[in-house]
């Protein structure tokens, strides 16, 4: 079977499965799953850029997704003038202190002789930190004291939330640039440990710095790029439209809103696929695969491997940041406490492995398949246990134990999917195709 035929067949089967959910369960649910499949596909595409193109093992995906999420808050939330009036000057002064210390350290590292340079660097960093704390502490205390049950943060820029998708990519890409200056000299498992640790630091900051995005108090009611369901349900034209298509107003409004998100997400995914496919099959893409397959030979040919790794690390992280902003936009809610390695790292890696690393179409298909399985397996577990225990007494201790733990079977199902794929499709459902 040719690669193109396999792609068409597998995506057709995936589309048929989503349609089956619409008929068997409900169309709002099918669209909700489809939207999450699209976002998951974009996240998997970002990881595939790093791993499939260059062999970079990044397990800090949740940190970059969280940075995309906080971008949605900082872009779309209204400007809170009172917060800036009581603490804005202190925040700006603290950041300027850090910037001045960084510039001074850079100058010292570049111009002073090696002897004594380390001591001066340490002294400058201590001085910069002390100066920043003088301004930062009082400013943050004043901001967080402003009606903390509702606000207690600096707000945002008051812009349309759709701009946050681009800003989320910039935030994640900027963080990836800083991380790359530290960690990209590490190899394989050490890079994985470093990225995981840094992502945990990012999440710890987002959870504890209430002045930024309310921390674990969460931010709800974010702006939406599509009409809200409540507005549609109050519109006369939409009530007539729902009656014409034979749906209740509530169901029709849900389908309309989720379908609008689907259209936006498809546009973003199509644009990213076009760009990544062009990059993959360009001379740059061939160079990245050469570096991935034989780093020493690429270095011997004069390629700057670290610089190329930095490029691909930033690009992949930016794509994950875009997906993170899209997810928070769709939910209308930013909850730092929900970011965990199982959902935002392990599951994304399973998507890439099952779909086919090194192949953009495979990574996106893996995003669709794994998220679809993840959501449906929550129902499959209880149904399977109901069948297995059908012959047991209703008050049987074993039956009660199995039924209580049935929802957790989806973890086992995901493991089985991964094992079966690796057994029969070791290179993924749509493997990488090398063009000679």
C-alpha cells in the first residue's frame, strides 16, 4: 500500500469513527472530541518537529502548553488600571533591575579577563536579585491585596483572544530559546531530565504567582473568538434556525459554537501542516534529518549542530504554545493545577509514537487516534467490567471492586494501544518516508 493511500484510508477511518460518535451518542460530543483531536494533533506536530526532525527528547511539553495558556489570560483579560497604579511601577523597576544585571553580566563575560570574572558575575547577580526584590515584593503584595477573591492580578491587554494564539507561540518559543542556551548541550536522557525540571519550574511559578494569572485560584470567563451559546439562544433568528433543522435551541447553539471552533482550528492546523511539510522536504529539512541520523558526520561537514537544534527546539515549542493557547481559549478557563505530565507529556508522546515520528501526517493522525481512544476508553472500561462481572452476584466484593476501578482501565487501554502499535507498526501507523 502506498503512503498516500494509507494516509487517505486511515484519516477516513478516523473521520468515520467521529461520525459514529455523532450518530450513536450526540453531535455536540462528537464536535467536542474533534476539537480536542485538532488541538492534540497540533501539540503532537510540535513534538514531532523536535523529535522526528532532529531527535530532541523534550519531556517538558506541559510547561510550553501552560505558557500558551497564560498568554490567553494576559492578552484577553481587561486592563486593571488600579492594579497597575498600586504596583505597576514596582514591577517595572524590578524587571529593569534584572535586565540591567543581565546586561552587566553579559558585558563582564565578554570583555573582562577570565581571572576574577566568575566572582564579579556572582556579585552582579546577587546585586540584581537584591535590587529586584526591593521593588518586587511590595508591588506584588499591593496587587494581590486588591479584591483577591475576584481579581488580585494585573489583568491583561484587553485584546481579542485570538491574538493570544500567536502570543502563546511567542511565549513558548522565547522560553525555549532561554532553555536552549542552558540545556541543548546535553545529550538524550539528560536533556529530557532538564526539560522536565524546567517545565515543573514554569508550572510552580504559574501556580504561586497570583499577581500574574491568579495562580491556583484560576481565571474563568475568558473572551471567546466565536459567539457564545447564551447569546445565540436569545437571538430570534437562531431560534428559528434551530427549529428549521429540528434541534433544540440549546443543542443547536452548542453545535454552532463548537463547529465554529472546529473551523478555526482546522485553519490553524492546515496552515501549520503546510509550513511544516514545506520545511520537512526543503534542504533545511534534509539537513535536520542528517544531523539526527549522524550528528558527528554533520559536524564534520561543517554544520552548526547546536544552532540547528536550537532552531528546531524553538519552532516545536512555539507550535505547542499555540496549541496551549487554543485549548484555554476553547475552555474559557485557565487552571494551572490541571497541567500534569500524564496528560500533557506522556499522552502527547504516545500520539507521536503511534502516529509515526518523522511524519507530520502520522503525528497528527496519532493526535486524533489517541485522544479519541482516551475519551472513549472512559466509557469502555465500565462497559467491559459490566460484561465481565455479569455472572457475579450484585453484592460480590470482587464485582464491586472491579466496577469501582473500571474508569481507570483507560490507562491500561492506552498501554495496550501503544504495545500493539509497536508490535505490528514499529515505525508508526504512517511511518517516515525518506525521499532519495
